[in-house]
């Protein structure tokens, strides 16, 4: 069973939104608690990398869907 590019695009979009929410919460929480440390910055950096990968996938699948490619490349 093949999964269409439209479904992959939607999943990547949701992961991108979730990543943005996580990044914002991990930045705001330590600032409000006034306790930022190296581990917190490392977690934020990791979340940024994962979110960037999700956005990159979203952009790729979005181009394919707009080009009319339903399955594959």
C-alpha cells in the first residue's frame, strides 16, 4: 500500500507545527523560571534540528503535490 504525497505533506506539516510549539515552550519556560542552563540550550538546539527536518520534508512534499505528482517522485 503506497502512501500519497498529500498525506506525507500533511504529516510533515503537523510535525513542523508540533516542533514549533515545543521550541517555544522550551524557550519560554526557562526564561520565566529564570533558570537557563547548557542542557536546556542543547534540548532547544535538538528540537530546532528535528523541526527543520520536518519542514524540509514538508517543503519537498508540497512541491510534489503542487506539481501534480500523487505518488513517488
